C-alpha cells in the first residue's frame, strides 16, 4: 500500500464519520428533555408563542426528517443560520475558529518545547532526584484543573504584574503581536496538562528503548550517549510520540472550551458550549462538523508523517 | 374620561434632585469638593461588558430582558421612563392622552429622523405597531393584545384603539413594542432586521459579532440636543460573570452590567473599581401549582410562606443585597404597596399550625423542580432545609431552566418549581403572566375568584394614583392567597471604573446610556 491508498482510505472515511458524529450530536441534543421552542420564546413566553415557534422552525417534524433537512443543506454547502441570533453559522465558525486554533497551536508549541525535553531529561537520569522531581511535577500537571490554573495565572500575571491582558483576543492577521500576547496566558493554562502527559510518556517510552538489548550493543560498540539518544533513542520513540501528539491535539481543542470561558475568548469552544446549552442546533452541528473535519485532517497528517518516519506502517 | 399625561416640565428626576440639593443647604452638610459637580465631558468610547448575547437586535424578535441593553441605545421608545422608579416621561411621544378608556392618542415629536435619514412620523409608528401585532415572527404579540387597531390621525399624531381598557399600555410602550424601527430598513431587508437595527436612538449600530462584541457609534443627528456624550460604545459579551469583573479590574472594560450579588463581593476587594447593587424587578420565587392538591389549599400555601426565612435566604444567596419580599415588586416600584410587601413574617409554628389545620399534621411531601446551576442549588438547599423544619419534605429535581419549564409548566408535573421570574414594563403584565388563567407560568391553569376583577381594575383608570390603589388591592390579594412563594427581589449589580459618570441603575436592570459620560 502506498501513500495514495493511505490518503484515499482516509478521505473515504470522512463521509460516514461526519454523518455518524453529527447524527449522534443531533440526537443527543434532542433526547435531552427541554424544548428548543421554550428557549426561543424567551423570558416572556406564552403558550401560543411556543406552539407557533415549534411550527415556524419545524420542531414538530420527526427527528430523522429534521436531520435529513440539515444534512441536505450541508451537502449543498449551507450550514444554515443560528436559531438564537440569526447569524450565519459559517460566518460564526470562520470568526471563532482562528481564535481556538491560535490558543491550541500556541499551547501545543509550549507543551512540545517543555514537555519533550523534560521527558528526555528524566529518562536519561532515571532514579535521580531530578527524575523524581520531574515525575511529581508531571503528576501534578495532570491532576490540576486547567481553569483553576488559568485563574491563578490571571491574578498573578495579569492583575498583579500587568504583563498580559486578563481577557479577550485579537485577530492574528490584524495584530499578530497583540494576538500572541492575548493568547499567552490561555495557552499556558491549556498546555499544563499536555506538558505533563508528554513528559511522562516520553520518559517511559525512552526508558524502555534505552534499556533494550540493541542499545546495550550500541554502547558496547562504543557509541556515545548523545549519539545513542538522538540517532537511535528518539527515532525509535518518534512513532509513539507522533500518535500521542495526534491525541493530545484533540485534547487541546476540547480543553479550549473551558479556557475560552475563563478568558472571555470568542472561540469555537465557547461558541459550541453556549449554543449547546441554548439548544441552538444549527450552530452545534456546524461546529461539530468542522471539528470532525479538523480531527480527520490531523489524523491523516499523523498517518503520513508516521509513514515517513517508519516505512513499515505503509507496507503493512 | 380625559386624563392628561405628565408634562415634561413637571417631571423631576433623581439627577436634577441631586443638583437641586447640592445647590441648597444640603451641600453644607457634606464636604464641598464632592458636590462640585463637573460638567459632562463629550467624547470617549464606553467599553461595556455584559454576560448575554442578544437573541436579535430587532425589538420584535429578541426575547430576553438583557437584549434591551443594546436596543435602548439604538432605539427610542415612544414613551420613556425614569430608571429608578419606572415612572413615565416623554419619549418619541411628547404626550399621551386617554381620550376615553379605550382610545389612546399619542402626539409625536417633530423633525426626528432615523439613522438611515428617513423621517420618523405617525406612519412609521403605525407601521411598527402593526408589525409587532401581526408579523409571524413577532415574539411580542401578547404585549399588544389589548390593541384593536392603530390609526394615523395627523402627521405627528397616532390614535390607538383598544379592545378593552388598558391603562398599562403607556408603560408597555416604554418597552419593546414602543421601540420604533425604520420602516425603510425593514422593507429593504425583506422584513428581517434581526442583525441590522436602524432606529432613532442616541447610538447607531455598527457591527455585531455573535457572543463577542457589539459596536455602536454616536448618532450625530440625535434629536435630543447635546446628547449623547459618548463617541460610541464597545459592548463585549463575556458570559462568565467573574471574568467580566476581572476585565473591569484589569482596565480592559469600563463597566460590567447585569452582574449578580457575588460579583459585588468580588469587586469590592479591588480598590480601583466601584461596585453597586440596586433593586431590580427580577424576583426569586417559586411557582406553585394551585390547581390541585395539596397546594390548592390556601392554608398550605400560606404555611409555605410562613415557613421560609426570607432574610436568611437573602443573606446567604444574595450576600444580603436583595430585598426580602412576599410581593412580586420591590418597594421602590410605584405600584408596590409596602403595607403588604412583608405580609409573612418568618413563623415556623404558625406554618405547622396551618399545615395541621389543612390535614397535614404529619407534614407533607412536595415534588419540586429547580435549576441545576451552583447558585440555584445553594438557594434551593436553604429553602429545602427551612421547609423541612415545619415538616414539608421537598423532593427536588434539579434541571436546566428550559427543562424545568417543560416539566412543570408544560407537562404539569410536580407541585412547585423554584425559579426566578423576569421583569415586565407594566405590573399588570407581570400579574397576568404569573397568575392569569391561560398564562404559561400558571401551571394549575386556575384563576382564583376575585383575581380578574382586581387585575382589570388596575387597567381601568389611567390616573397613576388610582392605579396605585388598585395595585395595592391586587398585591394584597395575591400575597394573602400565597399564589407565589417569593423569597427576595434580585439586586442588579454593576461594576465600574470611577471614570464612568452618570450611570443610573434602572429598576428594569437595563442601562440607558444616553447621558453617560467618561471622565478624562
């Protein structure tokens, strides 16, 4: 099997995955009791108005019909409009997604730059005090809730030291420096758990490789520790690391939901949470749809890079 | 019957009162410097944080109270109001007169134009009122259900014919259905102006990014001379209340509105911001299904009312900032009668006695719905523990607000639903919406004998003092019958930088930003 087949196979998966994921979300939103017409009728609802809204928006039709109508529109390239605010769902996503991608990507960079070296350091000094220190910091990082860390960061670095803004976001293409400044605290808070996870995984994978027989042979052959680590150790854990990174990126995207709320960032996570609470189906569906596409793309990229790193993966 | 509305000259608001006091002897009692009132400064953009994204910026299709934060900046009401008391004052209608009980004549201001340059006149008013009453997408039809028709009786005169007497209509015209949208803008957009509001108000709409921001700029041709002071308003929508407070503390916003009691406590710890709590109209209560046992027995409803300690609930759930009340209106409201506002003094023994008389000597169980958020849970737990002391066992199901509405009001499950209730421009609407026979919020669908006559009386006479008397009687009836389990009236909290001047808290919990200005 070559690259072409690999990519082709991934692309073929898109349609069933999108249909499955959006249908599950659609059903979940409908199965949770509570009528969207009640939300739409608002604070001053009357019985008549709720009934009118049900008809107006087609909530009185069977679930499958409502879903099919949505899917048909999407296939025609129309993600619809928000039930709550009549805004175009596509516009909403286009406005929001860059903010989410920015903090997720920023957090990813921080996590890689910090987490991987920490893991390597711990693995090369197994059993030392440094190792114990890194391991306990990593456990703490996994256990700390990100929103709590976020609030601490705000109080310390924004409200006390005024180094970074406490809330909001800037559009990257308009003001790259401002955007990065606004994204720093959210990215730090978001990266903590990922740093911890990366450090732990790199450490254990590397310990396994460095303890294997062929590394002992390499050592016996007189190869230096740096060469062993870079040429053999890291290369061998790279596929494991890559798979892990793919999963962690997905986690960063979902973690953004909470972090965006704490920092008042108008991102996609904030959007989907608010819309789900208010039963704004078209928006939730639209965001889920885009997230599914993004995750498929990330997995595809992981597969391709994996194949480059380890040609056996393609041959299998 | 001919009752003339208040004239602009007779109306004195709190600001003028303060000015008058400052000029007089009152100023001597206070440090002089604090009363050297500065002249308002023109310029600057107000950065306002608020927790709710509007549903729509068309008054007709929006649906929640905080939408009015933006609507009142872009639109003018036919009739305006004094924020602190909701007393009426002239708006786009310079006067209003009931020529008979079912005929209301509005005299409109002249030489006013919409933001798109088209003229504001009687035709525009008729167009809007007809649209509010009949459009398929209208969420506000119920507000105009007493209106039979609207006639243009002069270039600047509109006559509204009613199907029944409704002295509350002028108050209603201060709210959504009194906000006048440019007819041309509606026609140009094929009827949907949800995201493109064009009014006559102090600020013009520039842009709205959902759940992010709304940008408004000064209407240079505003018809009230010299106003507004601000160059514009940048509204930021920050759903998380504490985050909104942090934005003000960090100097990233000038003011956060629609905050709740806990945010005042948080903001009070920061020396560089001012936090204020003012009475609002949102009430924390519990809806009762008195259409069936056990709450169809007035003694049981009264027992509930005697069994709760409103002061304690207010202290714990609202940091003492709310107003304990058994009535649905705060004492600051012109239609509230203080005589019966605290009809029920906390008296668990009396509650037990009433329960015993009603045949529940061993207590009773009430299937109850509530909200699942943390603050609601805290409030509900206090109520449950207080009711338990008199033998009322509350079986609580905590749900998302819409689910609670669905279960209690639509599927008619349970006996009680602990939930806040929103503000209405005229109190007659609030009484109708809570206790009227066909009202959504009246779960039992039962209207007690005597209620309708008392409610009709509040709408029969347009004279404010007579209405006040009628509301006092209605309030007494509702409180004595224990039709609601009101605990306290919610405070409206705002957190602001000290450079925000002239911000007035409104009973409606919605700011009017026309004469707000920023210190240099």
